[in-house]
C-alpha cells in the first residue's frame, strides 16, 4: 500500500446463506481516481458497495479507508443508490443539505456550500424547487450534489444514470466528469454500460458472475478531457472490445 | 393555481349546493310535501335564524365537543400509530385491542362513560376521540410502514441516529397518509359528538333539540339542526384540508414559499 | 363492577325507550316482521287484505303482544287481514310514516296525537290502547321519592315528546322551577339509576317496574299518575290518517275486532301470549321475566272502569289538550272530535 492509496480491501468476502455474493477480494483504489465496476447482474457489485459503506458487515477481511479500519462503521463515504431518493417535501437546497440535517442542524456553512455546488453545476435556478418539478436528469444531479455535500473523499455511485435516456445520459456523464475534476474526489462507479465505464474511468474492473470477484483490471489511458471524439477513437474501441470480451468469456464459462 | 382553476374551485362547490337546494325546494313545492314531513330549504334556514338565541349555545357546545374530541383523538391516534410502528411487539399486542375498540358499538360505550364522566362535555369528547383516533392510527401506521426502505438505508449511510431518521425522514414521509386519516376522522367527528349528546345530555343539546323538534313534527327545526350539524362537519373538514394545504406545499407547488426555512430567493440569472 | 351491572342490564332488559338501539334493531325487525308474523298462515294471501301496522318504537316489546297474538293465533286471518308490523326509525316518527302512506294503522302516544293535530297532520285516533296515565317517576328500591324530595336532584328523561310534556306537570305540582332540578337524557336509565349517577328516572309502570325489578331483584319506588301531578289521560292510542279512515274504514274495524279478540285471549293466556311474542321476536332484547311482568302490568291498563276496551271520551282529549296548552306545547285547544272517533270500535 503506497501513499496515494485511499481505499484498501484485503480478503473481503460476503455470503448470504448459501449464496456467495463476494468471494475473498483484494482491491486498492488510488486517491483521486475514477474507477468503474462492470459485471453481470447479481455478481455482487451492490453488495461490495454495501460492505464499503458499512451497511453490511463482511464475513471476513479488512477494509482500510485513509488508513482507518472502517468495518462496521457508517458515515464515512458518499453513497448514491440506484434511485435518486430525493425527499419530495424538501426543496433542492433542502435535499442537498439532507446529509447535514440527518447528522444534526443545517448550518449556514452547509447551506452556502450546497448553494455553491448547485449554482456551479446548473441547479442555481432550482434551489427553491421541489423535486417533483424536476426532470430525471436534474434529479440525478441533485442526488449527486447531496452525495458531494457530505464532503467525503470516496463517492460510491451505483448505476446513477441507469434510468436516463441516451441523450441525457451523455450530458450527465460529461457533467459528472467536470464535477469529479473540480472537486478532486475519488469515484467508484457501478454500471452495466461498457461504453460508459470506459468513457468515464481511469480504471475498469470487470467482475465475474457469482461468486463475485474481479477477473480483469484495465487501465484506461485515454486523454482527458474526454469528448464525443473519445467515443469514436480506435483506442476507445479497443478497450471496449477487451472489456466486452472479458464479460462474455466469463458468461460463456 | 391559474385564475380559471381558482374560479372552478370556488364556484363548482357553490353551484352544486345551489343545484341541490333547488332540487330540494322543487320536490317540496311540486310534490306537495307537507311542512311536517319536510320543510322548504328557506324554512329550515329561517327556523335556525329565528331560534338562534336558543341554538347558539347548543351549537357552541357541539363545536367544543367536536374540536376537543378531535384534537384528543388525532393526538392519541398519531401517538399510537408511532408506537405500533416502532415497537413490533406492540403491533401484535395492541392492534387487536384497537380493532376491538372499534367493534364495540358506541351505544354500549355511553352508559359506563356517563357513569364515570357525568353528563357534561367529557363523555362526548371521549366518544369523538374514540371514533377519530382509529383512522389516524391506521393511516400513520400505514404511512410509517411504507416509508421507502432505500430512504432509510440512505439515512444509515449518512450516519443518522434513529431519532433524527424518524424526525427528518419518516415523519414527513408519513404526513400525506396522516392527513388522509385526519380527514376521515374530521368527517366522523361531529357524528360522534351528536351520538354522545343522544347518549347523554344534561339540560339541552343540539341532538336533543332535534329530537324535540322531531317529536313536535317541526320538520323545519329538524332540518335546521341538521344544517347546523352539517355546517360544523364541513367547516371542520375544510379546516383540516386547509392545514393540510399549508403543511404539504410540495404536493401542489413547484417551488417553496420564500420564507420557508432553507429557501433562498430566486435571482434572475443572466 | 360497574361494567358488570351494565352488561347484565343490556342483556336482560333493554328499555323500551332505549332510542339509540333504534336504527339497527328497527331495520332488522322490519325485515323479519313480515315472515315471522305470517308464519302458520295457510290461506292464500290474495283472499286477505294487507294492512301495515306501525309501532311507536324502533324495536318490539311486550306492548306489541295484542298485535303479535292476533297474527300468530289467527285473529287477523279470521277477520280477513294480513298485517305486517313496521318499526319507525325513531320514536315520534310514526305519525309521519302514516301521513306518507308508509303505514296504515299506527300506535302512538296521545301527546304525539296532539302535536300532529297542532301541525295540521291529518291524523285521527281510532281507539285507546290504555285507559289511564301510568307514567311517573321511579327510583331504586328503598330510596326516598316524594315530590318534596325532588329539589336539586338529577331526573332522567328519554327526551321524547311524552316525557317532555309530562315533566312540567311534575315540577308544577312540586312547586319547583325548571332550574331546581337537572334533567338528564341518555340511552338507558337502569344502569345509571343503579349506579347513582341519576336520582330518579321517568317511565310508565309497565316498563319501569319489570326493568328495575329485574336489575335489583326488588320493586322500585315510584310516584305515578295524579300523585305525580300529571293529567289522567290515556298514554297510547291507535291512529290512522283521515284518508285511511274514509277509504278503508272497514279495515280499521276488522283490525280493532281482531285486536280485541287477541287482547282478551292474551289476557286469559298470558304465558302463551308472552311465548308468542318471544317466538315472533327472539332477539327483542327483553327477557321472558321482563315481558311477562310487563304484560301482567299492562293488562289492567287496557280496559276502562266499565271493563270496555278502546273507548275514548271527549273529556280525555280536552284534558290532554288543555294541559298541553298550559305548558305551551300546543297553541290552541281544538274540539275533542278533531282528535278521535269511536266509530270503528267493535
Ligand atoms: N440482503 C441480501 N440477502 C440475500 N441475498 C442478497 C442480499 N443482497 C444481495 N443478495 C444476493 O447477492 C447477489 C449479489 O447481489 P448484488 O450485489 O445486488 O448484485 P449486483 O451486481 O447486481 O449489484 C445476488 O445473488 C443477490 O440475490
Ligand atoms: Mg446492483
């Protein structure tokens, strides 16, 4: 483990009854990196996030975040679940500051930070809106802002764009990259979509079907900032092919 | 709300009431219905206004019984809903008991209540509360049991303690349900008060006034008191709807009112 | 303890004027009445004239025995009638049911009759049911109950027209103002009386005595009739609309003939009469003890000094109307013939 390692998993495993959701897994994540996890449905991706966030206790292994053992603890990562989970009775601002409210009082600093995020990332006009007035993409932005506003270095994003149409999705991907670059966070990103994984990431982890384990770990050295051109470059296609190949090889076994 | 919608919302109900009264009037007039069977609408109103000095204190009592009983029932109902939802054992122990309370005819409740509490306001308050608490409990329980599980998971991820989770997420999430229970309760409240008055009154009461009017074949008096009872019920229901309107702005507005906590004035962006 | 007493009372003796049990009981009774009462009839229905009889109370009790016996022992059939019994949704609404044609012959109090005439409802009393005023104040066995002891007491009322009409006479005789006593109204007096929540109740002998006796195992104390200051007039009558009297006088005649025969039979065979009532209305809520005692107390009320059934007098109606005018329940005293006719009496 070197200095730039943010997160370090050693032999982390999890079974549900007779189902092995995660077979012993080792994983190191570098501070500031964007890492995607792809894998077939039910291979244990969400289980991995639940273990990392402290919602589930692993059967075995150690998890070290910024040098601290975090097994069994909560409140140390920003976790955005598949659904946006905005609460309808709080405004956009109220939703972004929900994390602070859940820990105690919303301070003027919390509000200022939230307002700053919102204004910077295209939500400034909607601060006073209720979620019901927002489009799907907007809602996801608010949900991500809420995750950011908790000020945790590590963000776990579980298929955040899964429900969006292709057009919105691409806008959101670029938007996410901008946020990530500006805020210098570390992102673990689950997706079904191989294009999305390669487009966004520094690293793509491919997981096998049950029992879940990492079968491939690809570096993505495509230049940043990434644009539409990235999507049609030969290097992109090559990486994508490799990920797809891995996925299908695993599926054929 | 647009102006047109506003007009429809205000004049719709007025129109339907006017139509109803016209139908009532025509049936009485053209059907040659004797005044001791059913009065003309105006006669019913006149019976109220000309006897108002007698009716006013009775109406005031009925309002008091309704309001006190309703508030007590709503508080008790919400409290029980929370207890039931938070303590699973209670759900098994208490729930059958609560259903039992509703299976007991109110009539059977009255005499012991009168023995314990006398003939004043209290037994009526208890009867109203008895009727009102149940739909509130059921709706709160339902609301709390159906809070999105993922939302609770999220609270855990944020590291919230159970009390904060309850106050910040579960309570507001159950508010819509709570109001549906409160509205059902509001429609029953006056009925409860009237049943209570029939079951036990000292001196006079709106219910007794109506009984006497009925016995005297004073149909205008009977319908007139019905109008008063109905008016109390409608006004109370509308008050509850009004509170809901103010308490749940997100259900009909796209933005919060400016003065709401956490809101910030929207600046024109350029 | 309190509850126990209460439930005992509910089971044993639901008072006649327990007006809250009304609607449900009434509806059930109304539904069952047709079939129950015509049980045992073999003649084809088409040869019999249908008559709808409306009782004065939402549920049946022992005062209905003459009608039940007339139906079950064949007296109606013998007179060519097929009588169904209806129960009004509330007390004091029987006259309304008659005027709307929902009923043909009604059973009402004489005060209902006076109010109906005052309201210009075309109702005519065709026969007395009882002959004397057996209404009064009652208290637990062993209590002190005199007119002099009323001041400051809680007196139970059923809130119906008859009771409303009678109470002022009692107060007048006791030289009391309305504010000197507390009149309370409720669903059932006996438990409240047992419990001491009320001091006295108001009722008639044939209902109060069985009820209180059943609950306490001994007879109540009471002041009744002229002792209580109330006018000595019949309490209940049979009534029809003017229309029905004009067009179906024959039916009224046949009805009263059947009732007379049935009443004589039921007075001679009291146990059998009560058994008929219980068989017709097994769910009336009244015990056999209550109905038997009640009927025994009712029988002597049904005939006048000359031993005659039904016969009304000018004097009874004038007395009633004058008395009711005196307490402002009615505004004028009409000619007694406005109230009644004896021409259908057999
Ligand atoms: N709480 C749980 N209890 C039992 N089985 C579970 C639970 N959570 C997940 N699983 C099982 O573990 C496996 C992995 O699930 P998950 O991590 O959600 O997969 P995915 O990769 O689709 O996110 C699946 O077979 C799932 O059914
Ligand atoms: Mg998943």
